[in-house]
């Protein structure tokens, strides 16, 4: 038995042995061909044969000597990579070195760094010189083009000195991959590129920010040919190449396409929708094609291919499809600043693979942020700015522990900032500005140890600014402006602080500036503007902050001392010392040769402007100078030619405008108002037509005609013109119509004698028109001239000699004061700013009469709309179309000759705060609708011929008797001397509508009475006692109701 068992086991082992041998044989037979093939192709082959062909080695060495080697500017590359989220590029650049520098002639060229050979033939088939520090032009006769067997070329991230891309690339017909990206090529891309029909990958991307001469261009024909000829393309990258054409539909035929990058190509027209559903597409990157339109298609079935979709700054529109949730593999969704509308589909919050979500600046419907957003655990970037979100931030967002960038700016969030945000330990940027958050800054934010940027500006946050913010070790920028922070500023334990920007503008901080602030040695920007800080500040303290460039201390209760310090102060670029009790020009400014913006307004400086202020030997770079509200005197010294913004109003400077000013070529704002300048306005002032945006000569002694001021054909960029409170005469020059960008025109308080300038309606941007207190005359309408001030929101024609009536349709085309939905009303006036949005121009209107008070220098609010036609000779009825101006805030028609009744349509102006119709010849009753104007704070109907009872209820009950006096036929509780009799009971809402008449009701009662008699007769004689009882009961109720209505009707008839 044992023998049989042993034999059985031996047989079993034999089978195992045979199986192992067979398997080993299969492996050997499979592996030997692989090893043989590998040995024929590997660049590490130990074959003794010299594989590099001599003529190819010679060509490569010649190519090496065509260039210099220069280390790249890592800072500029870092900015680029961070902007486009290409940090891997930066790593490659930072670790780069000059590969060709180490090529040695005595070595096999197939072993050279960046060279790939086919060892079956010895041909060079690949050349990868990306990030190799190459410097110099690539010429068409370059030895590179001798290497005709090349299949791959990568010359990305070098510097070819803006040379042309040689057409000889088109001769390399075996090319499969061509990458010339970000290597400083310029000019037209040669047509021959489209001959490379075997290409699998084409990358000609370029940097942005260069002028027209350094851009890469691709014609529409060549763009189309590339798409049609290269049918095998899997990657097409033309970032920042100027294509400036539409995209051919044939792009959707590239079924192998995996990556499409056409950002900043100037594309327009409709994007082919089928590209989104290509079977292999993984990345679609189209940002900064501002005229490229399209929409996202409804997906039929789930897709696992698309991983990146970036449409930022395009004209894509429509609603986001609910099926966007089918893109289960999506890592990046970036739709910033498109025109998408409607709700954000809930399926977006289920895309669990998302790491980058950017939906800012679209037109989504208002809604609350769902708590399911907290389940997107892989998110590193979340940006939902300007998406009309409201409500509170869900606590679940504290689960997004990988977040590095988080922004909810410019929404309508409210409530406290959730403490759960302190869980986001990887967060580097937290931006919650322009919302309505309230309460305190949660202490849990002290856990954010890698936080670099914290922006909580423009909220309702209060209490003290927590000191732990200054202990965050990585915090670089802190923005807390425009909140309600109060108390003293506490800055402690700051030895490790990296803080560079500290912006606390417009809060309620008090006390002194803490001495510890001067230990924040990395500070570049300090803004304490408009608080309640007090005490003395020695300027020499700022000498410790050697990196400081911008300092704002304006509009506190500070006193700056030691202005003649010999300490070496930082080289300021911006210095704001308005309202700092300064009585002389600070001597330390003599050494500030880097100063670009200087603000010394609202101080007590009485000197003349010293010559040294402009800098020694013309070195001053000053661009912005604000000396308003001092006591400067003497003649005006011409500032340096670098000045663009010049404010010197509210001083005592006299004389004329010096001819040297005409040398200014960059002047944008020229404000010399409220001084003692005189004479005529120089003719050369119109030479600023190419630059000047705002001209303010208000309240001086200028005289003469305005015609010479506009003889140059107009100041085409002028947006603000205030010539009020001078002595200008004659007529308005028609050439003013050439100022096509004009938004504000104030000619009030002069002696201009002219008819109404109908031609001003040809100024398409005009929003404010003031002709007050001149000698204008005649009607302000012409039946042959349709008046249409489409953007006009503020009109003041008071104190002139205008006459005639206003047609009923007169105000129909004043679109700037009409809104269908007052709740969605936009501000009518766009404040004037320069292109960098740094500088504001306040508009001060002259002698604005509102709420019965004449107010000098009333700043116009961005949403303030007003009409003032008072103190003229207008007659006829007040047009009912005024009631269509539903955005109107103030209306003054007083001291004219208007007749007729007050239009009941005034009740539609729900925003009205001030109404003055006094001193006219108005008659009839006061419409009940005025009681519904809930914002009405001032009313004057005195000195008219109004009659009847004053309506009761609403705002009308709040006005004094002076609002209604000198109307002999008027009565009411507001007039203590004349109460209404019982028969003059004030009318109710039912009878107040002018369009309501009682005649149909009387006729109805008559018919009803006859029908009632007939029905009653039939009921009485044909029904039983029960029916008679109910008929009698109901009849008595109806009788009581009818009697009450008839009583009201009788009162109305009697009155």
C-alpha cells in the first residue's frame, strides 16, 4: 500500500514539474523577443556599434551653437503658472538647466540629454529641449531642419527672441508631436504647419501681455486647414494665439481629440456643441474668448471622459443643464464671468471628483447654498462670487478640509461667519467680502495657520478686531474695511508676522495707533482711512517700516508731527495725510522721489505751493495730487508733466490758468473749483481732447463765451464738465455735442442766454443736466423734435425763463428714471474712475432744492433721481406721464403757472421722497394716491387753489399745516384753522381713483331693485314660510349693505 501511495505522489510531482517547464518555456519565448527589441532601441544599449550617424551628430552640434544659454526669469514664470494654475510647469522651469551645454562631440549623440534615437536605423527621432535656457532666434536655415526623421520636437519654455516660426517645420513630415509653446515666437504661424498630417499633438501656445507685434497669429484658413488635415489630433493647444475667427464645425469630427486649449484666441461666433460629447474628450479650455458664444448641451447618458471644462470670460449663456451631473469624472469646472442664467442645478453639488469649482460672475437666480456642498471633499478651489446667493453659510462647509481657496464675495449672505470654517486647515485664501455678515470674527479662524489672505471687507461685522489675526504666522494680507469694528486696535505677539497689507478703512476704531504696529516690519500697505483714531503720530516712527510703500492716515483725529524729520523714511508711492492738522508743506517730501499719489486735503496749509514739491530736476513721478480744502494762495505753479489727476479746489488761488498747463499730455482730471481764478478760459484747454475725463471750474470768476473752449472739435473722452457759478455769457456752443462720452453737465449759475438745447439729447451717456439760474428762455419741447434723454436721471432747469406747456407724453422717453421693478433698480449714475478703478470723482451739484431746503454742495447719490423745473413760467396741466418715472426721488414744479388737477398717476412713484407743487394755480382735490407714497418725507402743496378735504392715512397725516396753507377751499385735520364739516368727510381709498365713476353703480342699483321686486313677488306667493324667512333675513342684510354704500355715494354727490 505504501508503495502505491509513493508511486502516486511521484506521478503527481512529475505532472507539476512538466507544468513548470512548459510555463518557463512560454515565458522565455515571450521575453526574448522583447529583450531583443529593447536592446535595439534603448538609449542605454551596451552595443559597441556607434549608433549616432555622423551627419546627424554634426547637425545637432551646429544647432547647439545657434543659441546662447540664459537662465529664465523665475518670477515672471511663477506669475504665469499661478494665474493659469500650472504649478507643474513652474516646477519644471525651476529645476531646469541648459541641456545642450553638456553635449560633447566625442560622445554618442544618442546618449545626449534630450536626444532620442531609433537604434535600428541610428536616426535621431526625438528632440526634447524644453526648459533648456535657449536664447536667440530660430532661423529658417537652422540645422534642426536637417533632421528629417524627427517624430517629436519639444522646444517649449525657451526664448527665441520673438522670431518667426520657420515654415521649414512643414518639411518634417514624420512629426507626430510638435511643441513650441511659451518660447517667445511671434508673427504669423506658417501655413506649412497644416501639412503635418501625422500630428497627434500640436502645441503652439504663447504668453499674453505683449503688444501686437509680438503676438502669434493664425489665419482663419490655416486654422481650418489644421483642423481638417490633422484628423489624428488628440491634443490641440493654441493658447493666446491670435486666431480671430469662428470655429469650424469640422472640429467636432476629431474623434481622437482628448485636449482642446484655445484660451485667449479672439474666437467668436458659435462654439460647435458636439465637441462637448466627443468620445475621448478630457479637457476643454476656452477662457478669455469674449465674443465666443454657445451653451452647454443636455447630455443623454453619463460620461466618464471629461475632466476639465473652463469657459471663463466667454459669452456662453443659457441655463446649466441638470445633466451636468452626468460628468462623474469632472475635476475642474470653471465658468467665471459668462452669461449663464437660471438656477444652479443641484446635480453640480454631487460631482464628487471636483477639485476646482469656479462659478463667479454669472446671472444665476438667487438661492441659498445647499448643505450638500459640504460633501465635495476633494475641493481645493471654491469660488462663487456674485452668484446672488443669500441666507447663511451652511455649517457643512467645514467638511471641505482640502480647500485652499474659498471665495463667496459679492453675494447677500447674512448671519454670523460659521465657526466650522476653522476646520479648513489647508486654507490659504478666505474671501467673504461684500456681503451682510454680522457678529464677531469667530475665534476658530485662529486655527488657519497657513492662511495668507483674509478679506472680510464690506460687511456688518462688529466688536473689536481680534488680536489673534495678527498672530497668524502666514497671514500676508488682511482686509477688514467698511465694517463696524470699534474699540482700540490691539496688535500683540507679532514677532513672526508676515503681514504686508493691513486695510482697516472706514470702521469705528478709536484710541491711538498702537506702537506695536511699527513692529510689523513687512508691511507694504497700511490703510487706517476714515476711523476715529486720535492722538499724535510722529512721522519718524514709520522709518522702522522700510518696506512701506502706501500709507493712508486720512480722516481721523490724528495730528502728524515731526514733518521735518531727518530720519530716513520709506520711499512712499502713495501717501494719504488728509485732515491730519498739517499747517505747512512737510519737508520730508523733498526726499520722496518715488511718490506717485499725494493727498494733503482738508488741512490748514496756508503757504504757496513750493517749487521743491515737484522734485529736483524733474525726477518727480507724481501722478495724483490732492490739495483740496486748504488755504493756499498766490498763483498756481505748474505741476510736473507726469500729473494725471489734479485737485486743488477750495483754496484761495487767483490769477488765470498758466499757458504752461497746455504741455500736459496725460491729464485726466483737472479740478480747480472754488478758488479765485478769473479771466477767460484759454482756447488751448480743448487740446486735452484725447485724455481729459473731468473738468471742474466751478465757483470761480471766469467770464466770456464758451465757444472758444470747444473750438478743437470737442473733448471726446470728457465725462464730467462743471462750469457752474461763474460769469459765462452768450449761447451754448453746439460743438459741445462732440463730447460723446459726457455723463454730467453742470452750467448752473451763469449768465448764459439761449433757448433750450434740444441737441443735448444726442449725448447718449448724459445722466445729469443742470442749467439752473441762467437766462434760458422759451419752451423745452418742440413738436418737430422728439425729446429722448434715455439715460437722464437728474435734471435741474430751475430759475430760468422757460415757458409754455408740457405735453402729456413729454416724459415718456426719459428712460433713466423709469424702472418696471423698483426692487431691481440699478444706480443711474456711474461714478467716474480711471481704468484701474482707483480714483473717484465726487459730483457736487449747485444749490439743489430738495425737501424745501436749498443745500449747497449736495453730493449726488448713485441712485438719486430728481427733476427740478421750479421758478420758471410753465403753464397748462401737469402731464400725467410724470407718474411713469417710477425711480424718481424728488420732484419740484413750484413757482410756475401750472393749472388743472394733481395727476393721480403720482401715486405710482413709489420711490418719491420730496414733492413740491407750491405756488401754482392747481385746483381740484388732492388725490388719495399720495397717501400711499410711503417714502414721502417732504410735501408742499401750498399757495394753490386746491379744494375739498385732505385725504387721510399714510404719509399725508404726518405733514404740517404749512404743506397745505393758502388753499382757500381746502380743509382737513392738518389745517387747525379749517376743519372739514361732516358732509366733507375725507374720502376713502374706494372713492379716490379719478377714473372711478358712480353712474354705473347707480344704474346697477336701479336694475337690482326692479329684479328684487319681481323675485320677491314670486317668492312670496309661490314659496312656503321657511323660504320666506330666509329670504327676509338675507334681504335685510343686503339692505343694510346697500344703504351703507348709498350713504357713501350721497356724501360724494353732496360734496
